[in-house]
C-alpha cells in the first residue's frame, strides 16, 4: 500500500511541475508579451545582427536593431540608399521577420 501512494505522489508531483512550467511559459511580460514571444524576438534580433555583421561593406556597428513581435526596426546610418536597400533585403531573409521598418539615416 505504501508503494502505491509513493507512485501516486510522484505522478502528482510531475503533473504539478508540468502545470507550473506551462503557466510560466504562458505568462505575459509587463509589455503584454509571453515569454515565448520575447524569446522569439531575441532570436530574431541575434540572427539579424549576425546577418548585418557578415555583410561586406556594411557598418553593422552603426546600426541598431529592435524587434517587437517579429517586426524589425533598424536605426543608425547607411552610406547611401543602395546600401539601405541591401540591408533591408538581407534582414527580410531572416527567419521569423514579419516586417522591416527602416529609420536609417543616409550619411555618406
């Protein structure tokens, strides 16, 4: 009898643990986003920055990347309109990007 209670108790503990994990994942941040959405945006941000750093001729250090629910907002500088267009096109190829908004300033 004692053994059955132990198995039932451990099963209940697993169930409670799973429920707690599910609750944490679905919790909204102060900005109203779930932890999963924040994690997705962080992954997109990292991928965009890696993409920019690998682009020849692009001063990626002068470009700031912000991501909110898959929308990428670029700010900083570009040398010309052609470079800005190349940057936007490259960012659009990153998985998870839904929209790209450029606030880049053209500074030759």
